[in-house]
């Protein structure tokens, strides 16, 4: 099959987020000359009429759907109706409008939270819908499963060329470092940075430090996305991960070293650990010739440099 034509229109939905902004960097680096974006104020993807009018006017050749309503455990558990409704609206509007306007190729970004709570490890794509989901983010997971299945069903019924990818925990430039709702890696990075600035002697980390997690640099994810857009045509979906895991304690030690914090790490075992292990099996995408390239230590250094610039400027991506 032919790779994407770098001169054709490509629409990136959700271009302001961690993944979307990384996709814009990657597309420009790859020589794409006609990248289409819209802010939420310019185009509300939950509004069917707005989305249909946009597609009819712009007629993009390719679409990457990275837009979503996202949040931490508390937000997911507190506002499940919002999470399922808004994400389903976005997916239905963008995917169906893509079909109606003859989009040649679409890539849908999901999440590894689609898999059952007590999934066998490492997690293979075929484990989807094999058991119960994690209750705290069930609404978000169901919406992402629906998006994945919608792509698959459109391919089957209409002969479209839509691909779905399910990334593991992501980090990198333009991550969310908000103290209220950031994920574990950026949260720890900010915690160690501020402890260093204040001259504190210790940083407290929630839990036993034993849970294992997998982290993928967002630039590796975007490499995988464009790789699949260029070379894959079919009806499978793909896990995209690093393929290795690290304990929360080891992650904290690595971030401590990256930041240059010289105090000690205190593990607060009164706090919950959460799921003890969550590792994706990336054999399917590796069999096509892709593999991750950015080591965690290298990615942390790049991310920390970016964070320091934003932090010192007073505009460090709080969301």
C-alpha cells in the first residue's frame, strides 16, 4: 500500500493535548504541508451539526482522532455520565462525518483502560471484553471501546480504512502537571522539583512503591501512529506501549535523580496502591516493524527540561 500523501489535508482533532500536540510536531517533521486544526472554541466536536459542516467545508483526506474528555480517577468516578456522553458524541460525530465525506484513512486513539480490571499479563488485544472493567473509569473505557468497535464495524460494513491504537501510560512534552489531576509521573516530577526548590529533606510517595507500571514517551506513540497510517490496512487494532514495566519506587528514584533532589523518599503505605500490574503486549505492532525508541531515562530528562522552562515562566500547563 502507498504511504500517506504528505501534501493532502490531514485533520488532527484534539491538537492542544499531550498526544495531539506531539502529533503536530511529528507531522511537521514528516513533511506534511496541509495540517488542519480547530480549537474547541472554533469547533465543538460534541455538536453534530458543527462537525458535519466542518467536514463538508474542509474535506480532509486523513483524520487523526485524538480529542477526548479525559480526567483522573476522581473525575471519572464523579462524572461518569459526562465522560460516556461527551466521548461517544465526539467519536460518533467525527467517525461518521469522516465516512460521509470520503476520508481515506482515519486513526482513532483509545486507551489501555479498555481492558478488564483483572486482566492476564501482559495484556493482549484479544483480551478485550473478556471480563469486568475497572469500575472507577468504566464510563470512559466503555466510550473508548465503542470508538474502537465503531471503526471496526465501519470497516466491515462500508470498506473504510480506519485504525485504532490503544496506548499505555503516556508522558512527555506538554504533559499535565496540575497538582489536582495529573498522572503519577508528572505528579512526582513536580513534587520532587518543588521539594528541591524549598530545600526539603524528604518527598512522600503514596503506597508501597511496589505496583508496576508501563510508560511510553508520547513521541514514540506518534511515531507508531504515523507508521500505522503509512503501512497498515486491515481491521485489527493495536496496543502501543514500551513493552517493559517499572515499579513506582523505581520510577520515583529515577525522577529524583533526574530532578537532582538529594533528600529521601518516604513511602506512605497507608495510601492505596491501585492495580498492582498493567503491562501491554505489543507483539502485534512489533511484528509489522515498529518498536519504541525512547528510553525512560532519556524521556524523563527531556520532559523535565520542558517542565522547568514552563514552571519558571509561570505558565506550566495546568489544566
